[in-house]
């Protein structure tokens, strides 16, 4: 009787970690991207088709789209992080079927890996967006449990309905659940040029616009002016990028529960 030859099983040593975390730490994509690749059947480990929940180490043979990937989990240098001033009209995607402008065309080539966007801004929103080569860092900065602050400048058309600011900070029910701003501050102006600054700690799709619209207001312009401790500032002109300073990078990674060399801080989930 002929026995079917089986592929070697996934390694399950104590050093093994979840596959999406391993590939994210290697800078191949964010955890969410890697999870999508696994679901789509694009990842194999030691010849086996990977599935969600699989664990692996940097010594396992991992292939994505029939291409071997090299892993470097242990960081001996800080990750690369840059801040970019996205203009209106650009998409936060690598490829657009309609061949519209994307943010990646303006970015420098990273020394290692590839750029991973920390969250997104829609095509009509401008402002600061961070990019890093560290998928684990990107995941921590985007994940709701991190509660990383985002601040936006919002221009509103016309007069505000009564109790609008109170509703925005106590909560409004949207189609994907209750949402609110942590803070709203009136920056002045009248008519078509009335500005507010708002702060929140999550990044649901078009959440800032949807909240204002649910309160009966029309947003005519939206600019993200801060992500965590990184501010847009006046010197980072539209369509330009800059590397973070050492202090900015250390503080940002601290907000994500990591040290500069990527070691998890005690007590951070």
C-alpha cells in the first residue's frame, strides 16, 4: 500500500509566534494585510498552506505568492518612520485601477522592507499620515486598544444646529455604533470659514466626517494635524515628507508600547 507523503508540520517551538505577527515584524505588511493574505491562500509555511492561528519562527520556510521571504525578527536598528503631508486628491493605496495619484509615488525608497501606511485618509482629506517599515508598530498605532490620539482641523459651512458640540462629545449613533469626539474646540470664523479642532482615539472609516454630518453639519474641508505626538506643523508643506527626530520616534514607539529597538514594554497588551 502506497503511503501519501506529507509535508512537514509547522514548527511549534516556544519561540514560535503567530504568523501575521512574524511577517508584520519583518516589515512585509501590517497584521491586517497579512491576515488577508492568509485568508486568500497566498501564504505557505514549510510547504503547508497557512491558516489563521498558525505559528512560525524566523527559521521556517515561508512563501508568499510562490516567493520565498527572508525574515529578520530581531531588530538591531530602529524602524524607519516618516511623516507625510498628504494633499487632497491622493489615495492611500499602492495601486488604483483608475490610475489616480497615490501617496506612495512621492515617498522615498526605504532602506529595507517597504512602507506601511499607519491608517488612511480619504481622497478628500489632507494632512499628516505616518509611514513605517515595521508592521508590528503600524498595527499597534492603528489598533483601537492603543487609543492613540488623532487631531483634525475641520471647516464647517453655515451655522451649527443647537447643542451640536454637546452631541458630538457625548455621542451620536452611527451605522457602525456609537461615536464621539474626546474634545471639540472652536477656532473661530463665520459663515463658510468656521473652523473647529476635534480629537478622537479611533480610526473608523470617515468617522470625523460622518459624525459632523450626523449632527446636521456640512464639512467643507478636513485636515489631520496630529497623529499621536507627531504634529503636521507649518514647515511640512503639502506633498512633502520628513523623517521623525530621534525624540519623536522614541515617544511614538512608547505610545505603542515598544522601545526604540522594538522590545515590548512590560504591562502593555
